[in-house]
C-alpha cells in the first residue's frame, strides 16, 4: 500500500512539474499540439480520471471483507439465505483487487519520457499506453460502480 502511494505521489509530482514547465516554455503563445502531445494528454487525462477514484478502493476492499466475515458469523440458516449476497461480495472483492492491481501495474510501468527522441516510437508507445490507461480507467470505474450497487443492497 505504501509503495502504491509513493509511486502515485511520485507520478503526480512528475505530472505537475511537467505541466508547470510546459506552461513556462509556451508562455501566452498557443502552439498547436503534435500527435504525440495529443496522445500524451489523452494518457494523462485517463490517469487523472482513474487515479483519484482508485484511492477509494482500499476502503471498499476493507468494507467488503468485513461484510463477508460478518455473513460467515451468521447462524447456518441465515448464512444459507445470504449465500447469493456473499457470492456477489466475493466477486466484488476480486474486481476491486484487480482494479487496484491494474492501476498500480500501469503506474509502475508507464514511462513518462519514453522515446522522447524518436517521435514515431513515442507515438506508438503513447497509443498503446492510451489503450492501457483507458482499460484501467474502465476497470476502476466499473469496480466502483459495482461496489456502490452491491454494498448498498439489502439482504
């Protein structure tokens, strides 16, 4: 957990620094975005949507585990009646675990400066990263929506 936080913090600091430097370089003059610039912006936009949302995952994992444990302590008849809900909680926990893993993995593997000296390779890299970060975003947002639905459900 601490590693994920440190990686996330480092990446955020890198993004903020890069944005500040970009503003200083361009000043008030508006430069047209290159394809690489546009792709990089799309990648960072995907990250900026998924990352803050993914910070909710640990609390949702904890709550899901607590509910699963609570269901396990019910009398046999009540446990049996709650079995479908428990299955949904277990599936949710897997989804949350995967979303957390996917976000962490993408963050660790993303190279902000990849192929800066080779525009064709950079465009290829950023195109692939855009696909990856959008998948991560979908997984994170989907798991949060599922958590919202299941954790508010009544037995």
